[in-house]
């Protein structure tokens, strides 16, 4: 009778340690996933169009000479004003 109870308790102990091991590995995997998800993705953009607004009669005072229209990897279209007259190839 006593040996049977010892065997049952050892079996329950082995089962509990196995569950603890599985939970610890699951926690480690989730921590790795969290670290990977905290990294920001790269934002890639392409210049779609360059606009020259050299005519002072049509250009208002607050408008710039050159404007670049870009499309980003997040599917946004953005208009950027070129302040210092950089040349694009």
C-alpha cells in the first residue's frame, strides 16, 4: 500500500515538473516573439514625380520651387517640399 502511494506521488511529481518545463519554454518563446515585434519595420519610399514650380506668377509666396511626390511602403502618398534645391538623379 505504501509503495503504491510512493509510486503515485513520484508520477505526479514527474508530471508537474514536465508541465513546468513546457510552460517555461513557452514563456521563453513568447519573450523572443515580443522582442522581434518591438523592432520597427523599414519604411521604403520611391519618388513618383518631381514638380517644378519655377513660374513666379503661378507660385504663391508660401510655395516652394520644387516638390517631390513619393509613395511609401505603407501605401501612403506624400508631398515633400525641397528647401535647399537638392538635385535628384
